[in-house]
C-alpha cells in the first residue's frame, strides 16, 4: 500500500536530482536512479553496501531482470511501471522485502518522478521503520 511521504523525505527527494555521485554516496539511504525502462543510471555506495554489490558495476544493467529479480512483481515493478507511464509523476512509498541469497530484508521504498523526467529516483531506507 502506498504511503504519503513525510516532509523531510519530500525535501530529500527534491534534492536527489541535482546531487552528484559523491554527494549521493554520503546519504544514509540507498539511491538508485532508473531510466524509465528500468536501466540503472546511478547506484550509490549505501545501496551497494546493503545489497553487497559493486556500485559502478550495476550502472547500465536492468534493475528488474539482472540486479534485483525479486522485485519483478506487481508490488515493486508494477508500481514503477505505473509511475513510468508518459504522464506519470509524483511519489510512491511502500514497504517491501528484498530477498537475497543470504537473508531477507524489510525496507521502505520511495519512488520519485518529477513531471516529464526521463528517470525515476528509488530511495531505499534500510531497514524499514515501523
């Protein structure tokens, strides 16, 4: 189920678009910037640490098919695809459980797309706050 984002999260999401990679790496949340087809454009250090992946090696890969196939479902990819529609924009927030070979982890996912933007920002809060 979608949630209304807090004012603090809205402010963070508004800044992400203009942050350079070094700034993204200082954030305490995972940041994945996806093209509208699901191709990874940016992958910050926080996300790489939690997912046990090398950040630079993820860029250019399809997030849903190659990096996180556990997200290839209506709860995650379905919400992404709705936001990726030609007139899609706004913020969607929901709890999700990533499934890794070593464990499962409950996280809070925030999708943000500015009107007309060719990308969607994915913010991953590890672990999800109750």
